[in-house]
C-alpha cells in the first residue's frame, strides 16, 4: 500500500512538472533586451534607397509655362480596373482601364532616356540626388527656368517570408526604410518566430549577400548593413523548434509539447483512477 502511494505521488509530481514545463514562458520573445532606458545607440551604416537598373521611377517636371514643362513629361494613360470598353466596331478588340502616369525603367547600364535631354545616368543616386541632377540638366539646356522636379519610386519592394502574421511582398514608399518597418508591415513575428534568427537576402549584381539579424540585441541590429532595407530584399523569419515539430505528420512526437501534455494528462488520470480503487 505504501509503495503504491509512493508511485502515485511520483506520477502526480511528474505530471505537474511536465505541465509546468509546457507552460514555461520563453525568454527569447521580447525585442531589444540589451537596450537600457535612456541609452543611446548609433546606426553605423545609414543606407537610403539608391536607384538601380530595372527600377521604375516617375519624373514630373513643372514650370511657370505648362507648355514648356509638358515637353519633359511622359503622357498619362487611362486604365480603370474592372471596366472594359468595347472597340469591336473599329479594331475588333477591347481594353480595360486607372489613371496613372507613365514611368521610366532604368536600363542595365543605369540610364533612362529623358525627353529633350536624352540619356541620363541615374543608377547609384538617391531620389534627392537624382532630382537635383535633372534640375541642373534642365537649367543647363536653357529650355526651362526654375523647374520643379518630382521623382517617385514606382515598383520598389521587398518580401517577408516565414513566421510573420502576413507574409508577402510589400512596397517601399520612402527613402529610408528599416527592417523594423518591414516587419511591422508584415504584422510582426508570430509567437513561433525566432527573434534571434532573421535572415536577409540581398541581390547585388551577380552576388547574393546573406545577413543574419538578432532582434533581441539592439546593438547588433543597428550596426548591421541589413538594418536598412533595399529594393528586392527577402526577409526570412526562422520558425522555432515548436513550429518545426508541429510541422511533422501529426506533430505528436517525443520532443513535442503536446506529447508531454498528453503524457502528463494520462499519468494524472491513472493516478486518480488508482486512488479511487484503493
């Protein structure tokens, strides 16, 4: 009898420990664990978006005389999504059409073909640098005085994959865009994402650069070349061990939390049943 009670107590204790272990709070959840209140950390490599080959940009020139500025602007095209207009009577075809401005695609050598001016090299320039450069070319051409030039990115984006709430491709809408901005757009990491194991893939010509980020360490994050997102970046959040275990056929192997919860529940049930029979 005494031996049976000892066994039962051991089973109950094991079940309680297993339950507590499964409910333990992971330590690697909170971001910036090395950041103290009032501390200052410096970003080592400030990297604005720079124009690259294959980028699409819009360039709008304004001046006091609209007829002059019109020479330097590409035409607008009409495209209303969801609507079709039949041209069967004249061409035998149809087209669908939202109002957008046409854009320039930077060629492999980094140039665009700008109206009147001709070939203009923009690759490697920031948006502000490209704006000032085109203004200088317009004034030097003596075709226009005091031009106002506006340049906007049209197709720049990045992708976020892995353990985030909303994986997908997102648009870069400003000159300075950080990996924290990117993760925020993707809805933040899920509870199963490894905060200390973020991978950034960055294409640079024929080279693929790989950077590792740790969101738990602010100092390491701010000094990484991948802190500022560049067009075409792919950000991957590695799943933790629990997510990888759950991705097995039934997710119920000896290393899974569900396995130990089931075992603890079974042990408790057996212990209660034996106690009732004694």
